[in-house]
C-alpha cells in the first residue's frame, strides 16, 4: 500500500512539473493562454424605495 501511495505521489509531482513547464514553454510552440479581450457592456437598472 505504501508503494502505491509513493508511486502516486511521484506521478503527481511529475505532472505538476510538466504542467509548469508547458505553461512557460507553450507560447513558443503556438499555445495562446491569454483570455479574449472583449468589452462587454450591460445596462443595470436599480430599483430604489
């Protein structure tokens, strides 16, 4: 059981390192992580007493 937990821990660490690496190197390979820049306007009607 301890071997399984240790293996899952190593796999989680490896996945985290891969994700961080992809986030830094991804833009060089064409991955665009920026959100779309669209202005949204919506009218708000406030009801007062």
